[in-house]
C-alpha cells in the first residue's frame, strides 16, 4: 500500500489579506483544509468574497488574524480548539482593551467558521465557544437632540467642500428616517419611484419606503451628476468588490469629517455615522411617535432592537411619568 502524505505550510502576513491557495482557486479543497482551522477559514473567506459578501469576508478575516496573533501558529488543528483555548483567547482580548462588542464579533465569526469546519471534516464536534461572549453590550448613547441637529445644519462651512458634503449626507441620513450611511452610499436613481425612495437595507434586506420631502430633494439635486447612477459622489465603479472598498474609505473620511463638524458647530456629542440614525429614533420617540412606527422606519424586525436606540430617552420618560403619577397623590 502506498501512503501519500500531504503537508501544507501556511504563512499569514498581518498587513496582507488572507488569500486562497492555488488549489482552492481551482476549486480543489486540500486535505489539510478539512482538519486545519486556518486553512478552512481561508477557504471560507474566499468563498464569501466570491458570493459578494464582502463585509462577512472582512469580519472573518479580521477575527482569524486576531486568533492567529494570539496562538502564534499558522496552522491550528481543529481538535486543539478547546473551551480552555477560547477562554484564554477571550482573556487575552480583554487585556488588550478590546471592547466587548468587538470581542463578541470575533467570537461569532470564529464559532461560525469552526462549526462549518467540523461539519466538513468529520472531526468529533465539541462546544469550545459555549462560554464565549457573543452578546451585545450596551453602548454610550449616540443620539443628539433636535437643537444640535439645527446647529450642524447652520454651521458655517463655507469653502470647505468636503465638510459640506459630510454635513449634507448627515442631514440626509436624519431626514430619511435615520438611513444608514452604507445605504446612502449605494442609493441610485432607480431607487426613486413615484416621488418615493424605495430601497433594501444592506444589513437586513428589509424594504424601506420614504416619501421624498423638499429637504431631501434639495440635497440630492446638489450632488447627483448624470450619467452616474448613484445619487451621491461616493461610489464610482461597477465592480462590486471595488465599490465595497470605496464605501469603507468613504466611511472613514465621513467619520473624521464629522468630528471636525462637531467642533465647528459646538456640538459636545461625539459625532459618528451612527448618530443621525439614533437621533432620528430618539427624537421621534420624544415626539410621541409609536415604537412600532419607529421600528418600521428603521427597518427593524424586532422592537427590542429599536429599544437599544432609544434606551436613554425611554428612561427619561419613565422618570417623568413617575413624577406625574406621584404628583397626583
């Protein structure tokens, strides 16, 4: 009997993306991919890119790089991934001051890859992630009152075209029921039908319909330049992977510009891409808009998610309601 031994040495550079091997590019899965976590992860990341799930590929790649940094191993056999190893990794992340929600993201990515690898390899399944943190930690309130929205709208940005674009996109996000930046970036003329914006959220696939108002059309008219199909000058390519990279670059610039705008407008809250969305939800709740209506506007399938956005406002209204009740005694 002739025995053939396959051996694959995988070297991962932190400053370069994990790339598929030549065998994987040809659609052949090396034997080590069925028993080595890193090789299988490489294959999953490549497959995610092929399916145009670029955010998933990016999240998986970041998580796997972090795990490799911790283990200091380029090859991690599936049967060595234990509850103790994952617990040590989690403690390592905490010592590096990685925030809980980032830890949760890493753990969910690694768990997903591990479960798929076990199913594909026939390795005896275990539960190494049973005690890993995969929840969602409450974050600092990200909303600002309507008065601060007006400060941003009225800030003097004359001669600062980049800041003007950022400010207008921020206001557009607020005007359009808290539309996420990613959905604004990919909005096309085809998303406008019968004076209504109709689009599907990138994150959930939920359809959102927004009646166009003059404040929205004014901003669109200022930035849409045919023959570009996009409403805003953010995406300039038809290639989906390049478009995703353009979106990520624009998001970074957007957040940096928002910090500068906050200073100029004298808004004390840290402005980020999330603030317009959270602010619309919180301010709508302050105006007694029903929770199910806010949830539908945000494209949430569960009102519990919406409550995360307006938790601070909810507490304040509860306190006031209690005062009103006590005043009647």
